[in-house]
């Protein structure tokens, strides 16, 4: 592909998809079909206006991909003209994400999970049957192409697949493409846009097939309507209805589409108390509660909020990291599908505390139902005065926009999210400066994941002291655990910090021939069957030489082939490395190569490669820019040292 503007033109459908998001082109310079005499004399906007439009690049790529199924050279060129982005840069962004394609493909794409939980539940057999019926992965058949996919966040229903069919009409544009905030003829950027701009649409048709069988996948490939109805969110919560639940208490007991039902079950009490306390008071409550981040780093939430609130540079931003791509993680999906208003309220509280007027939800592209539920909740909250220019008559203005990811594990890293939202490749940034100083759009920013934010509600509803009384001294409150693999009842479980791994597994029903448990996902570590009394706290797992991470608990029975599991983990990190830094870019490849060589060897025959693995792993841990490279060796190391895989 020529990386300069070319003479290849976008089709009418491609132009409609882009214009549906951005509005019609205001002049010939921005993609209009003709140039008036005025256009020939000068171009409007300049570099500053072009920079402000750059954040619309990812939504524009989604708009074309949703409508056509792939992004052609003409479509990419039209997007570049509309946003004044160099084609080489836009091409780099479009090829960064796994859900996009710059080569022709059918409108229906079937993503079949190959990751850890699905592998433990027979995804290899499903893929073999699919290949026999539809041909090898990547081969178009019957208007569909199927491809192997990393974790889809459907681990409780493994093996899983997701069918996405393109063809949705574009989102209706605003009249004349005007920016209502500025009155200009150019599309507003995410920094300026308010509630009136509808979010980028979800794909035309999606179908979740889980548990998947070759026959069910083939039927869905022929017609998405043939797929069985997706079960309700509470099906993923074996404890649903338990009165002791805190974060999951409304999942299965409250209509996720009804704001009235949410308010009747305690909704918006936390926000009202927040307005009574004031921003500093809210931060003090969160500090006193001991709440720490639930994404794995366990950084004190109140300290992050306090540091951002104190920054004199404005505006401040809030970003909800809803791109949970760690294999085995699906808790945030269940919260957004089953209790979306809780996230809206929690983000409003957080925005109020840090002085933000705008929040972004960076949502996994593989979560169509969460997107639909959350979009509906945002629209309803705006209509009822719970988002917008004057929330609850308190004079506080705040709004939330959804930005869809497109299949990149690295975008779960907080600074990679900033780059992705801003229209750059989703590569992590070097720190310092830290996000609380210079984050999204170069402004002070708080990033929290869904579970962390939803924890703020019980803190304010019951008070910091009551919240801190549950759990342990340094791990307060409750924690969500994603249990999958070879158990009787996979799903999301909520337990107070301090419960043991054994207690959790007894709820889920472990196999009698338990071989190992992977804690923390691909970036975590293994524990043996004789270590099940590990307390599930951040400090308890650290003391045991393990990690709690985001709450992944993958259970493997005696039939699990651990060398193959490790090889899949290595393949995952190789595929998901952004390639920005040498230790990770090269190290993940070398790790996979070594594991390929020794997958069927033990003892002295594997000694040289194990020594190489240790050397490469240490280099990645110490020299990689971000957590992906720093943790890519963790699971392999723990399997060698704790499980004796190659001895």
C-alpha cells in the first residue's frame, strides 16, 4: 500500500460511514467532492484544529469496519483527509488492532477463542471441527471468515466464540456537521464534545456462541439469528441473590435497563452523599476506606484521586479502564452488563472528587452487550439530569463518552489507553511524568478499572469505617474473582479479602485430580494443590510468592498438558507485545522459541533452554517499558520452580 494520499476513492458506503460519525465534510480540503472558490484561496483550521480532531481516528476506523467489514485504501484515505492525519500514521493505527483488517474479507467474522480457559474446555476440538466444516482459519466460506482469537472475556461459558457481522448504517450526524460547542464547521474533538454526540455504534449484528460446538458455530456463520440467545448476566454469578453480596448485589435482582429500578435498590445514594461531603470530603472517605486498585497494581485509590485533584493544570480527566483483556478475566463485563448504572454513578462521583468535567469509558471491542447496556444507561442518565450540565441541581457538569477498543491487550496499560483514545498506536508511554500530572491530552488524569470504581459506592453509602471493617487491614472490602477452567460452577465470585483459595474453590467445585491453579492470569503465577490455604489478599499472595492480579483463578485438572499451557501463554505475550521496546519485542519471541524446543523434553535435555529462559525473563522483567514485558515470564517461571514442569 502506498503510504501517501492516492487516487483511490472511498465508496459511497465508506463515505457515509465516516460522515455519519463526523458529519458531512465542511469543505473540499476535508474530503468534499468539489472545492469552491473560497476553498481554493485558503484552508481553514490549521495544525491546531487538526490536532484536536485526531482523537476521532479510532471511532472513524470503527465506523468503516462496522459498515463494510474491513478498511480499504480509499476508506483510510478519506478518513485521513477528514481528520488531517498522515496516511502512514493512520495505517499504523489501523494495523495495530486485531479487530481491524486492511485486506478484503467477508462481512461476517467469527472469532474463536484459543486462550487458557477455552483450551481447558476443549477449544482445540471445536476449532478442528470448524476447520473441517468451513476450511482452515482465514479461509472465506459461505460469506464468513473465522479466525483464532485471544481471550474473549467469556471464560465462564468456555469454549467461546463471537460472531460480528458488518453492515450497520452510519450513526446519524448532527445538522450540517457543526460543533455545537464552538459553532464551527469542523467536527468536535473528544475534549470538547458533550452529551449530544451519540457514541460510536456497536456492530450491526453480533452473536455470542458459548459454549461453542462446531455445529453451532457453522449455523451461526450461515445466519447470526441461528445462534442461541445469550444468557442473562446473572448466569455468570453463581452467588446471585445472596444478601451478603456488595458489588454484585444488584446483578440478577435489578433490571439493568431500568434507572427507576436501580434507584429503588439504593442507586444514587452515594452521589447524593458525595455532594454533601464535597470533593475533599469524598477523597478523604476513599483514603480512609483503604480502597486500592483492583487491576493488579493495588495502588491506593484515594492517593491517586488526591494527587490529580491538586494539579493546577486543567481540565482534569477521568478514564475508566474497561478493556479487561487478561486471559481469564470477565468480572468487569458482568458488572457492566448486569449493573451499568452503578458504573455511571461511580464515575460521576470520581469525576466530582477530582474536578473532572469529562470521563471516558475505554471499553473492550469484544463486549457488544456491555456496550449496548452502558450506552442505554448513559442516554437515560442524561435525560434524567444525572449527567450533563447541572447534575441533580448541584451546579456540577460532567459527562461520559464510550470509546471502543479494537483488540489490543496492551491497551489495558493506563498510558496506552491515552494513546489509543488520542488516535495514536496503543503503545505505553515512559513514566514519569505520571498520569496524575500529564495523562490524557497531556492533562491530569485518573485511571481506574470498573471494579475499583464500583467499590466507591459502598464506601460512600456505608462510610469509610464500615468498608474498612471488612477484609483485612491492608486489603479492605470485597474482591471479585473470575473462576474458570475445570470446575463445576465457573463464574464471578465475590468474597471478602482474607478468604482462602481453598474456600473459593470449594464454592466453584474443583476437580478431584487438581493439578494446578493459575492466579492472576497469563501475567500471574501457578500454585500447587498443597498451597490452597493461601489467603486471597494482595499481601498474602505476595508472601506466598504468587500474585492476586486482577482476580483470575484458572483451575487445571490432571489432564492439563502444562507445557502446552505455557506455550500458549508465551504465544499470547508474543502476539500482544506492542514491539516498542527491545526487551519485550525480542524477549517474548525468544521465550516462545525456547518453550517450543522443550515442550516434550525434561531433565538435562531441557537444562540449556531453561537457563536461557531465566536470562531472557530477567531481562524482560528489569528493562521492559511496561507491565506486559515485565510480567511475561512470571507464569513460566512459577511453573518451572513451583510445579517442576520440565524436571
